[in-house]
């Protein structure tokens, strides 16, 4: 970064100070921490709402979740519960590709769950729950009031986020992502457009 500050890393350190009740450095206020967190959340939401960045950053996890759920639905010997552990920085791109990222940085112990159930008509339904709240997936599939959607519709809606040739797509990105990041930071610094 031009100013020498890696804001994502600064947010991480400052959030740890705050979460553990440690005294903040003299020049740092809770308002500053909030501002850094807001900026980082904004920056990450821009990165990962981009189809290429979303696909390459979290698409393989999306694919694995779909495979695990499909396996559990189709084979009674498959585990009915799969747990994946990650960081807050894993949740941001996942929430972004699901279309439910609210722009706030995930707090400690945040989680996302994919739930499946049999509907009254015998069809498999699914929903996404973030920190105990079912999420509206209207951008992915038609849903009912409980935010349940057809499992097949959810899978179909998530396909665009799964890279078909991950290694090839990553190599093709090369330094382009770094240029995009620099452009976003410059636009933000100058108060310009977020496009």
C-alpha cells in the first residue's frame, strides 16, 4: 500500500486488543478501531463481490459444501453433519458470494451453516443461517418466508461461484488482482467512486 499501512492486518491486531480488553495504544481510540473495521469490511466486500475474486477465493469451499450436502442427502452412510473451521476472513467472501454480506466485519465466533430439510411436498429445501439468523437468498433462488429455498435452486445459483479450472484461472489473474487492489485503495483515498 502507498501509505505503508495494511489496513486488514491493522484491523486484526486492533480487534484482538479490543476483544481481550487490553489497553489500546495511546493514539488509538475505539472510534478509530471502528473506522478501520468499517473500511476493511467495505474493501473486502468490493473485492469478493467481484465474480472472479469470489470464485477464486471461496469457490472451492462452496463446491465442497455442496458435495458434502449432496452426499449426505443421497447416501445414508455419509455423515449428516460436516464442520469446517475458518477465520472471519473466510466468512467475508463466503457471505459475499451468497449475497448476504451486510458490510459488517464478522465478530468472534461467527458462523455460517447450510441447513437442509424435507419440505411438506417431499422436496429437499435448504437455507443459509448466519449467526443464528436465516438469511434471505432472493438473489440466488425463490424462497418462502422462513428463507427456505429449493436445494436444487440453491445449488444452481451457486454454480457461477465454483471455478471450473482453478489453477488455470489463478495463473491468468497474475498481478491483475494487485492492480485492482491498488486502484480501489486509490479511489477510496481520493474519495472517488467505488467502481
